[in-house]
C-alpha cells in the first residue's frame, strides 16, 4: 500500500501533474497538521468549482467580457499554483493569453482543456490520498 | 531604547510576531496561514479586507505586520495598503500571483514594504520580520530625534513609517522648533504623534499649536528656518500619507496653488504671513514629495498654504519654494502653521472625509470669522494662527468651527492667508482644527457677501474639487477661499473649490501665485509655484495678485500678475465676479502702497471692514488665489 501510494505520487510528479509547490505542502504536514495536504487540496477543489462556474457563465455572455474572464482565471490560476497543479496552471496561462488577444474560440477551447486537467488531477489526487490513508 | 529593546529581542523577536493575513482565496489563505505558523508567527486570518481593517483599527497595536493579497473582491489590495499605512503605519506586504513589474511598482509607491509573488515559499516568509524591526527602528529613531516631541511609539509605528528620513529630519527640526517655541514644538510633537494615530487629536493640536506658533513667531521674530522645520515635520507626516495625499493633492493642486499664491501674498504682507514661511515649508515639503507636502506648505501659508495642501499641488508647493516667500516673520508662523498644517495634512489624509469637515467648518468659520475680521492687526496674528489653521483648518475647519468664532482670527482670515478660505472645506477634512479658526476669521466674513456670491458660484465649482480627497491638501486653499466668500458655502464646496470657488477669476492672469507682494521676488516664486497648484486656488491667486497690485505698487503688481495666472487657471468662471472684487481691493489698497503683501493683506482687511463684504472677500481671495 505504501509503495503504491509512493509510486503514484512519484508518477504525478514525473508526468507533470504536480510541481515543487506540492512538496512545500507536504513539508508543512506534520504531527500537528497530519492531513494538511489533503485538506488544502479539498479546499481547492471546492473553491475552484465556483470559479469554473463563473467562467462558464461569463463565456456564455456576449459580447465576451475578456477582462472579467482574465480576472477570474487569474484567481483560479493563483489557487492552482498554491497546490502545485502544474498542468492546470499551464492551461490557465494559455487561456489568459487567448483572452488578451480576444480570441473567443481559443478561449472556449482552452477552457475545456482547463476543466479536463482540473478533473484529471482531482481523480489522481483522490486516488493517491486514498492509498496514503490506507497505508497509514 | 526602543531600538535596543528590539535588538535585545531580536533572536526571539520573530517568534510570536503577530501577523494578519488577508486573502480572498481560501486555498491560498490556508496555505499562507500554515506557512506563517510554521515560522512560529502568531497568525490571524480573514478573507475580507474590510474585516481586516476593522480588526486593525480596533486595537492599534494588535498586529505587527499585515500580509495582503492584491486582488480581492471587496477592496483593492492597494487601497487597503494605503489605508493601513496611513492610519496605522503598519508594515504591509503585498501578495500576488501576478509578478508584473508594474504591479510591484504600484505596491512600492503605495507604501508596501515588500511584494511577494505566489506561490510563496516558506523561506521568504521567514524573513518578513525584518520589516517590522526596521520600521520600529526608524520610528524609535525618529522619536529619539524629536525626543521631546515624539513619544516613543515605534511599535505603533505612528506615522513614521515611510518618511523615515523625513521623520528624523523633522524630529530634528522639531527639536529646533522647540528652541524657538518650546511650547510649540511640544505641541507639534504631540500632534505629530497623535496624527499618526488619530485624526482628532491632531486637529486639536493644530489649533493649539497654531496658537502657540503664533505666539512663538511673534516672540521669535523671523526665522526662516523654523518654518522649514515645521514643514519638515509636517512633511514627514505627510509623507507617510503620501499616497493618500497624492490623491488629494491632485485634486487640490489647483487649490493649493492658489493658496500658495495666497500664502505668498500673505506672507508678503507681514510676518504674520506665516504663509510665507510656509512657503518655505512647502519647499521643504516638496522634497517630501508626498502630496502631503503640498498640504503642509499650505499650512504654512496661512492662506497660501491651504491651497497647497489641498491639491496635489502639494507638490506644487514645491514650486512655491517658499524660499522666496518666506518672510522671516512669516516663516515662523508658517513653520508653525506648517507644522500644524502638516499635522493637519496628516490628519486630512486619513480623514477622507474632509470635504464634509470643511463644509461644516467653513460655514461656521466663515460666518464667524468674517464677522470678526476686525482689524488687520488681528489679521496678522490670525494669519499666523490661521496659517496653522489652514493646515489644520482644513481639518479644523470642519471640526473646529468654534475656532473660527474666535474673533481674533478673523482678521487673519481675511488676510489673505487665504489659507483659511481654503481650509474651509479642506481643512475640515484634515485635521484642520486650526484652519477652521483661521478660516472663520477670514472666511466667515459675512461681510464678504460680495464674495460670497462669487464664492458661491465658485464654490460650486470647487465643490468638486474639495469634495474629494483633494480636499485634504487643498484645505488650506479652500479654507482661504471660503473665508472670503461667505465661506459657509464655499468652504463646503471644497477646499479645492477655493481655486474654483474663489473663482479668483482670472481676475488677473498675472496673478500667478506671486500674490505675495512682500518679498515680491518671493512672491513671484510663490506665485509660480502656486500657479501650478493653482488649479483650484487659481482663483485665489488672482486675488492675491490683485491685492498685491493694489497694495504695493511695486510688489502688488508682481503679485497681481502672478495671480492672474494662477487664477485664470483654476478659477471657475463664476469667480469672475469675484475677480472684480479683487481688483477693487487693490485699488483701494493701492493708495496705501503696501510693499509687502502683509500690508496688503492688512489693508485688505481694513478695507474689508470698510467694505464689508469686499474686503473680507478679498482677503479670502488671496488665500483662495493661492
């Protein structure tokens, strides 16, 4: 179990889903804060749902309010960065670039990517946490 | 002492340092909280800026440091930064996922002591305590300098934060001031400190200081240095509030210029023109850069200063380069006034409410003052006091309407110290407890009915000016303006209005700030500087010009010319009427052949008395013009 958890964790790093920031989170986890990483990740996913919904709505309104989209995405990106969600962050940056040039199709397309990565990471992390818990 | 204490605790210091973390993103906030706890800091968190502000205000020294995100829904991080810096002088660190240099620069200019980019590493947080220590050191140093004056409050970081340098200077200056005016300096100190923490106390002090200042000035005679010092002191305070002031200054700049002009004019007039001194002070202020300076400068000019203060013109104040204006006697006054103003300015910034203050003060002040405008003699004295007032008047005006009632000041108000007029509105905001008084004297002049009409007209314009923050800086100016015109209305409009209100109607384009006839040369400088500030005060300046012209054939003309310039700019047309009045004065005064502005002012005052509305108005215009 432990090995499996460790293996999965390493895979996440190797595959670029997570970056050093995640290590920072792990560093902060200790006896006084035994479930810190999981808590923060949970917090992120709960909060990010709100942001994703907000972007969806804004994308539907025409004419597209790029400034607002950029602002929301900036926030979303900030959160993602905090937990070390590397791929998600990359897609967010891409989305912001489309916003800057006012590329609507690009934005819509890219947003799908963002959601995909966001969901994929969630699955993997949940799996990982489960393994880690069982391993304890 | 404090420093030592800090050093002594240095090893242990970071531990338990009380940090307030503000971030609307829950993920980031939780992460930040944990990171800070890991550094053994005492952490409090909130995801709303307003709540954060409330917590900070509740207990002044509840926190040692604030860390805040830049992008927040309920309040812009920079705004929070400004408020915290101004009011509490706490070190603030900005956080953002955005590393855009422009934002970083913005953070720096708004007073942030550091800017961190997310994601934050714990190493970065381990070092933030240095900001707290540094600030404390500076504060304590400043305090030591001012020794007598500032009480140790490094911890609370009262208003010394940014202008560290300034503070120390001020402190030093302050001390010097002390020599000149023991009382005053002390007061200044008190004010200074108080300013940092509370607006109200400052205002009060300013008035008292003002009085003291006047006394001191009278006793000491002319000392240019003093005003500078005072200004420095005031500047320092202003500096911290720089950001805030800047906003105000912008608005008030016009007014300030007017005031400056007025101040110049006033300064010229007589020693009482502390304004002049203030001009110098302004010069000093300028260095401070904050808009504050402008304000401060204004204060120094009893009339002129006001202008400066209000507007971003504070910066303009620089232009005024009181150096020239600085009338020795005035200098003193100015310095004191400046100090007071400085304080007031300080106060003002914090109290964005100034506009309201002004209004309140002004009306009362004006009325009272105007009525009082008794003899010119008072004027000078009042000027001095007004000078303070103007600075403080801004604030004071609002708050201390009562001040005005003091009959003595009336003459001052008229003087041209225009400061008062400025303050009417402006000061009120700031702290001008002083100003209100002075203003009242001049401003409240009911006799200035003529003016009032005009002022009203002008006021309308200025309102926009004053109403806003610019009011702060402008206060002095506004005060001045208002004073003349029925002030009541005028003041309210805005200190800024002064410029507009005063409508110093381009009465004299040449007005350019030079109003001050006295040191005509100076005046010119002043005028020029004013002109810059004039925006609002433009009108005032005009008056000044007028006066100067009227008074001293030689001097006056200079002024007049200058004023004209100033005035033209800022003054809203409505003031045109006013302008007319102004010319009147000069004519009246002219025969007198006043050489200095002071004389003019005095003359004006007298005239006022004679003319009732006119004179009062005119005096006012000076200030306003400035």
